[in-house]
């Protein structure tokens, strides 16, 4: 049983939505974000990543950053760029990137259900990143970026969504990166109750992306609940902004790796060492692996295909059978000395959206010794790991298209 609630979104006026909608705060550096919003004062990046509006040299945890975000958010409402709906609604949010189409329901998940483990995760969070979002949510008094959730596909829920999306959308625009965004507002009381009932019959919700947002929002809820002495039923801060997608619509892309050196080995010694665990083949023209447990490897200007030997991993273990774990435990750790990829500065992670040319560039021009391409993790693998209560290796999944921030915001009062 999952509790998914409608809410009164703070969202853009139709004429501003394409300017307001912004990529998530955590997919760009400060410098990249500043370039992205140049000439666009309406971008929600001014709220989500407000360090772009403070002086150079400001500490990353300076209160000025969060106060600036709050001021920018207030000004966008004062100027009528953002407005709050008068009654609780669900929202249908469709994204199209080329042939990839995913249609989700925007609503609120329960912070209590997250704390109880009913909303399943597959990733660890970093304390510094979590603390940043806690301060952001607390200062602004709103959740500005949705958590990306998934559930096992339900035809009965799809039918409701199909009926709604047959109508006229509230928003329909194509962003600069070519991704098309379409939104319908669900105001009909009967449809709202039908959606709520459908989710009450969903066995489990799974965090696909946004683990730090989820952890931060639920921490804020926990802290406020402890301090709140006022009587009453459920409070707004006890729910978390999210978009809920059926699992069969989501696209997981590869998340690749590059390493700065060969840990003191010559290329010949390196290939000899990895041959104990992998079958190494030259002239891998595809560059990207075409099936699980194959990897691409770019070394000395050449592509190789390396395939893990079957007796090296437990196919029944949901984590040990992941390609990210296989590469880490049977190559990166024992051969290249990457003991903890979360903190080792010799390794770089590259989202699959950047393609194989980026891996070649890192080796040919940017001083890296070797790069690896991985086959994308599947949604079924993610669900198996989450159901087992286990944790994936870092940087195992890259979802595209990314949810835009600024289209929906959840105020906590």
C-alpha cells in the first residue's frame, strides 16, 4: 500500500514555463549553470542552485546561498511568474526525448513511509550533499525538486492517465536540449480519488533518482514534527514532492568510468593482469557493450571488448551480478587500486548521455589512462536490489530524460 497525495503546486504561469523549467541542480557545476542561465533571469536555477547568484569565493555552505534562493523564490511569486493552485491536484507529466516517452503522475509521497522503508532505495547518500538540501528546503520552506520514483506497471492506472492525457494540456513546450515536456492538471474530484485508490494498491515504490532530495525532505519532516506542538492532522511538511512512473517506461543509460593511471603497470602488464578475470578481445568497433557482463575498454587509442568469466560472480546475488560491481570488484579494486570509488580522485564517472566520444577524449586529451563503457543497468536489476534491501555501487544508474525543476514546487505550509 502506497500513500500518494494530491497537493497545491506552486507552478509557472503558462507564458513563462519554458523559461522557468530548469535541469536539476546536481547535473551541472556552478560555472556550467551560470552559462546555462545567462540572459534568462526567470530560470528556476536561480532558486535550485542559487550559488550562481552569490559572489565568487563564497563558501559552499554559506547561509547567503540559501537566503538568496529564498529571496529569488519569493520574488518569482511576487512578480506572478509562479502561482499556487487553489486546491490540491495531481499533475500528469510527460517527457519525450527522441523515441523515449515517459508519463508520470506528480504528487506527494509520505515521509513516514520513507522512514518505515516502504519507499525503497538502492543508493547511499553523502552527508554533505544531504545537509545542503536540508538547509535549502528548510530555508525556502519548500521542496523545489521532485524525487524520481517508480512502481510496477499497472494497466488500471495507465487507463486513468490515458483518459486525462486525451484532454488539452496545461503546458506543452520543448526545451533547448530537445526534450519535449507536456503537463496536464488533474482537478476532477473523481479522477483524484481514482488515482489515490490505485496507488493504495501498489505494493512498493522505488526511488529511481533523487536519493538526496528524498533523504533531506524526510529529515526536515522529522525535525519539524519533533518541534511542532500544534494540534491537527497531517501537516504539509510530512509529504515529499515526487513524480511516479511505471517501471516499463523508464530508460536507464550507461554510467561509464575513466581512471587516471594504470596503478604503476604498463599497458601490457595491465592487460595481462585483467586477463585472469576477463576475456579480452581487440578491435571492438561497437565501443559500447551490447549485453550484460560485456564491457568496452579504451586504452592507448584502441577499443577492446572485455567479458567477465562466468565463475567469478554469483549470478543469484542482485548486487554481485551488477556490471558496476563486477568491474569494481574484479578490475578497478584489485588491479587499479580503486578501493573506494566514492572518494578516490583517480576515477571519474561519465553519464551515458555524453557518449563514447567523451571517453575517447578523456584518454586522448585529458590525461586519463583508460576508460570503460558499461551496459546499462536494467529497471529489473534496480528493483531486485531495492527489494533485497541492498545498495548498488556508486554511479550505477543514469536516467534520461531528467526531471525539470521549477514546473512543480511543494510549499511546506
